[in-house]
C-alpha cells in the first residue's frame, strides 16, 4: 500500500511554519448526524479556513459508529478546502484487515495524517474495553500498523489526569512513551480544566524519556458554552472540574430551573482564554480547540489571544 503521490505536510512541519497568532492553533470537528448538522459543520469549516489553523481533525465516534461519514467528510476537507485534515482512527470493533482498508481509503484521498486511538466501547465509553478477536489491543500497536502501511504521519492521544483505565499516572506515562516510541510524532491531550495537570504530564513525559518528551504535546481546550453539557463530557472523559472552577460556572448558571446560558458562555470564554494564555506562556507548540462544530466561541477566544479575526464569524454561528 502506498500513500498519495503528493503527500500532505506533517503536523510537526505545520507547527513550525509561520502562523498568524501568538501560537499555532488547530480545531477538532465531529461527523454530523444529519443534513442540518452537516450544513452547520461546513459553516464552521469555512470560518476556520479563513483563520488559518495549522490543522483540523475529524473524530471517529465510539466504536467506529461514524466510520463511513468520517472517511467521507475527511476526504472532502482534503479535496474541497485548504485545510490540513487529520483523520481519527480507533481500534474498537475493527480487525487488522479492516484497519488496513481504512488507512488505504484515507491514502487514496491524499490523507496521510492520522490520529491513532485505542478508542472507547460503543454505547458506554466507560464500559469494559474488549479487543476485536482479529484486531489490536493497544494504540501502540495501531501506530506500528500504520507505520507499516506507507508514508504516514501519526499522532496519539494523551491524558493530563491519566487515562481512566490506567491504574496510576506512572502506568499512563509509560503507555504514552510507548506510543511515541512506536512512531507517533506528537500527541493531543484530552480536554482538562487545570493547566497544572498538563504541565505535570509534560514533566512526567520528559523525565520518563527526554527524546519522546521533546515531541509536541498539544493541549486540548474546549470553550464551555453550557454547564450541563461540559459536566457530562467531563464525566465521560474522567476529567475533574476543580471546585473553584465548578463554583465559577455554577454562579453564572444561577439558581433557576434552567441555567443562564449567556452567563455560562461568558465565563466559559473567559476561562478558556485564561487557560490558553497560561499555556502560551508555558511554551506549548499549539492550542487544539474542541469546537463542537461551531466557530463563534473558539473564534472569540482566538481574538482575545491576539489573532486578527476581522469579520470572519458568520452571523448564523451561535456557540
């Protein structure tokens, strides 16, 4: 199997290229469920395209439930925009032959940047992880498999507070080191609410293996626009919202039967900006924004960080 005859640049190359803001940024999208959601996605795509992200990524869905849609839309991003797409690929419910075919499908569309993930079980992300009988057990193996299939550039996930299935932080750090040693060129962290967790992960990684610790560690940031939704996402991911942060959002939400979305959103933009400013001061190579397929909240944070966004935000963007 071979990759595209004109391979796309790697993420590491993009991070070292000139950028418009104080630090490169990237954006995570997820496959839409219907035509209306797909139209919203493309509005966000076109907005971010004008802002010049280093790359964008497209998630895969628990258990590969959005596989076909992910492959199609990622291919459309590569063919119809100037963006550099990264395709998520998980080991859940896939045989090695199926994984080979998926990598080949991406290569046929000129997509050579992949994010190799073990993935979450379908239905219950916190449930028992069961290896496909003809698949791979760990993301480390998936990284090696991709490396055997052609000239691809692979990233992996990292977890500032430790993966919820890891018995302790040392075990989690070793798992990340193994993925990087297997050929991963960078990692993107799960969202977090305390920058100290990210900094400690970076320190642990450098201490465990200075060579691998020199590879880009990219923090994942989500501008909070709804307290209820972010609490649910934190629960599913295993991230902890510190008490002082909880209190800050709860005060904005108010005591009524429904949260004050505008007030929560305002605090969310402030908090994301403060976290990003601290991360930039600490020398991160990039900021990776979980956009939830909306452009406005992320764009507001980028503008506060010093990116000249002009009037690129469409009037229909609401989050």
